[in-house]
C-alpha cells in the first residue's frame, strides 16, 4: 500500500519534507499539483487500515510552522478553516481509501500530539535554505533582520519600518545609477529602478525579520551575476565597513554623493527604532551566501564620519544684481549679476524680508549674500547655498 492517498479530493500529492519516520514517514508536509499544502500525521491503525490526519495550511502559516512558531498540536487542533481531513488508507490495494471532513473540535484527543512540541524543519530560515531558494527561483534573496535587546519583539511601527525599507530601496537605486554610468545629479531613471527593485515575500521572528526578493534577474553585463546582485554586493560592503574612518569615505567617494545621502537616510531610519543590531543574509543564484552586520553603536559612529567628511566655508559677497524671480511663500529669490550671466538662487533671510516687499525687475540692487560653500570630501565636489541678507536699491547713475 502507499502511505499517500490516491484518487481523493486531496489530489495528486508529493512530499515537501519529512519530520518523523518510523518504517515510513509518519509526520510530514506535502502539497498537491494545485499548490495546496497539508501537514500530515499518522494517528492510528487497525487490522485493515491506517488513519491519518491532513491539516490544510496556507503558505504563510506553513512558513510559521517550519520556523517553529506554531505548536504541533495546534497545526491540527486550530486550522485556519477549522477542519481536517481524516483519511483511512487500507492495507489492501483493492480497497478504496475512505476520507471524511472532521471539525477540529471533534478530533479525538488521543489523536492529537502532545502540547509544547514543534516541527523540527531542516528548511528553516538558515544559510543553506536561502541559498537553495535563490538558485531555485533564480532571484536575489535577502533575509533582513532587525535585532532588538528584547528578543521576542514581533511588531515594528509601520511608519518606522516603511522609512527603513524606503531608504534601503533608494540606497540600492542610487548605487544602480552609478553602476549604469548615469549622472548622479539626475533623478534616478525608471530603467535603473526596474533593475534594482526588491519586494517583501515574508516576515519572521529574529527579533523581526523580513525576506526580500529581487523582482527581476538580469545579467546585463554578462558577468554571471544580476545587476541587482552587483548593487547588493556594494551595499553589503558598505554595511561591513562600519565606522572605518579610512575605507568608508573612500567607498562613498566611489559610489558618489547621492549614494552617501541615501545611505545616511537609511542609517538614520535605523536609529528611530533603536535596534541593537542589523543582520543581512544575501543569497545569489549559484553563489555562496554573503552576510552584513552593523550594531546600533556603529551606526551612530558611521553617521558622525559621514557628517565630518563635509566641510563648510562661509563668506559674504556684495554684488550688483537684477531680480529674475521671487517666491514669497517659499521665501526664495533668483538674482542675476549686472552685466553677467551669473545667477544666485537665494533663501531670503529675516533681515531681507522688508527689502524684498516692493522689488522690481526693472531696477538694479546691491545685494548682500551669504555664500555657504560645502565641500564633500568623498566626491571632491563643492556645492553653494546662498542666503540673501539684504537687498538695497541702487541710485540711478546720473543721480
């Protein structure tokens, strides 16, 4: 006889994993061709047949079960649909299999597993599993785990979690922009985002873990790895550099300013929920697992390093200008030097508010502007921020 029933409403079954074996599998999971999943236990036998319980489970509950989050007894006593299939498989192949639908509350207690037991799955969220899944799905797979001092945390505020994931995606996008040779000053193009997009495919404890998957696998450079994989490699390296005061600035110099800004946003998002540690496991098809890890204390040190690798020099400039544009609600003004094409887009300081109340594009003015020159050492580039301190009317030349 076969221990898997044939020609029943359960369909054509195949085993997913065996958890207990006694001459044959007596506790296992299986699925049919339509993808429906069952946990199965042999509960009794007679002179003519064996009795099995088949508990239907959703894919999300299946993941919780194999992670040890659901007791073995509750798999059958508390199914999502409040029933199990009771299957009687005769020893004689000539006899038909008998099946009945039994409400969970009507299952005889002697059929139920002991309380406190859990499934011991080999396919838990371990290194081998994530590597295997990556190869099977031909996708980049990332286990993204936020660890807390209290190990049993299973809830994270939506706003904080959303900010972490948003800034993570933007950091990967920014790396992709550089990898494709696009200008860092431009808005990240849709072409890049399509290649670097990741999506959540599951959550798990650890203290709080998320499984992320790349939505596309594209080896555009013929290097035997996906474009997203190349970006994730750079991101993992950033994480593992931690607060290395020499190598971190050099790495950010390679990845350019936009990546540095987005990575800063990501680290700041981590500080909002006071994690103890971030751990990342990344698997790429047919490649060894790579990991990244950073503790909260190190996150703060990294933020200090990034902050200190930009220096600011302030000077006041006095220049004759004409008004090009003014935005009163936004408190900005665009001025152009007289007899020059040089323009200044300025924030309007409190001291200049009255000066700009009655300005005219037809008149020349003497502007006092604060020039804050910001030098980013990781890009060797300089940015200027202008603040209009005063704007005085220039008397006519023949006055």
